[in-house]
C-alpha cells in the first residue's frame, strides 16, 4: 500500500517528515509519496539511503501554517501539501495520509476531499493514552468543540471499532466521560447521549471519570472535542512536569542519583510508555479514507509510527467495519432518533 506524507506540515518540516517516512518505508515495507515543495523535499531525501525503497515526491506549491484557518485549505490554498495529499487518496494513488500540520486544516481537507463515511455527521480525532494495564482510546480530542448527543454516540461507535480492529480488544468497554459515575451526573449533552448509548449493541459501561482513562477500567472514553482537548493537553503537561520535577529532585540529592542509576531501566520503560512518538499520531475517524494527525513537533520516530498506524487502519479495514456497525445501530433505532430527538441539546 501507499501512504501520502505531508512533508511540509510539521514544525521542523521537511527534514523530520522525510527522515520518518524513509524509516517507515524501510521498516514497514510501505510505499511513500512525500508531498510538498519538490526542491526542498528532494534536498532532504538525498541525505538518506533509499536503495530498494519505494519513495516518490509529489510537488505541492503551498503550505497551510499553524495560524491559518481551516477554511483556507478549501477556499484559498488549493495546492497546499495537506490538501494535495488527500487528493492522492481520492484519486487512488495513495490509501492513507499522514500529516503533522495544522490539525483543523487536516480535518477540513479530509472532510472536503474524501467526505464523511455514511452515517457520520462529524469526524473525530482520537488519541491513544497509556493506562496501568494497556491503552485507552479517547475521542474526540479537538475536532468538534460543540457537539450534539448523536455525535457522541457516533464517536462511541467509531472508537469501539478502532479499538477492536486495531488495538485488538475483543469486546472493548466504552464509557462516556462525565463528572461522576452516578446517573444523576453530567449535563444535558451527556445525559441524552447516555440514554442513547444504553441501547447500543456494543459494550457500553456508562459514565466514567477522568481517572478511568488511566486505571485501565475502560478501553474507550468518549467526550466532546472541547473537553477532550483539555484532557489531552493536561496529560501532555503532566507528563512533562513529572519528568522535569524528577530530574530536579534527583539532581539535588547525591543518594537519589545512585538510586536513579539502579532504577534507570524502570524509568526508561516508563518514559517509553508515555512517549507519544511510540503511538505516532491521532487517527482521524469518520472520513471516507484514512488519515493520521501528528503533533506539530513530532520526531522522525513519531512520523514512522504514524505511517504504521495508517497502514494498520487500511489493512484491518477499519472504515468498512465502521460503516457496517453504524448501519447496524441505525437500523435498530426508532426513526425519530435518526434526525430529531437525538440531535437536540
């Protein structure tokens, strides 16, 4: 299969993207199309050994910056690298897109070029977070700030399919993020979504709290994009803060330095578990194709693993399974749920 990599999207483009893409082609055996300024991308590609690898460059004359609006990718920058990458998927020249660029623009490009899969009103950005047992998928983490109850139901359906097909959970537990587990908790949005999710055929376990993301009691946590983005940024800040505080404490105590040397393998294993580059990026679920959004400051390792993630989505037929499950859910609901009562709130 072929993955189109937006070579101009990240903070350190195109060097990081090219290095990560070359590593992915070598390790995962995928074909790569690097999309961006041909001269700049080509200069970076010459720095690497690519013998035996299938790597091509597709020129795109423009770039969407981090401060550009999502609408720019549709109205003004029609030859920007992220839009051109999705065009390659639409035209059948690639099967997936990886971008470390503007997440709003990436989502807009995916929706505009590839459209949504049947039954999905709004695509969602999902992210994988480590827990004490394995991994938790959280969605949406920033794609949709204002949601209706049916949107949360759709997020739950998509998250369940991704977790089952890609993360290998046979019957994943799906929870709705709230301010308590009791039925009386939540707000109008979560209460109506909770009512709708009770009739779902998958393993919906009800309300969950923020701590459940990390204690391993649930596999999928659903929320609107405003809450999800706050959760994501808090998690990133906490991880960085913990390591910074540990370094200061260890550096200020001679005995602690000795203890650190003894515990160093454990510290390294922990760092690896919380390192976002190990997961690669955040799958964009709900578009009629495959897209993975990476952190703007992604390392080559993160880009490499994002390519792996996109490959898994295609190989394991995530979208096809998602379409079937959404249709199954819609077929089992009263007609009023499809358009009116489920969208109030």
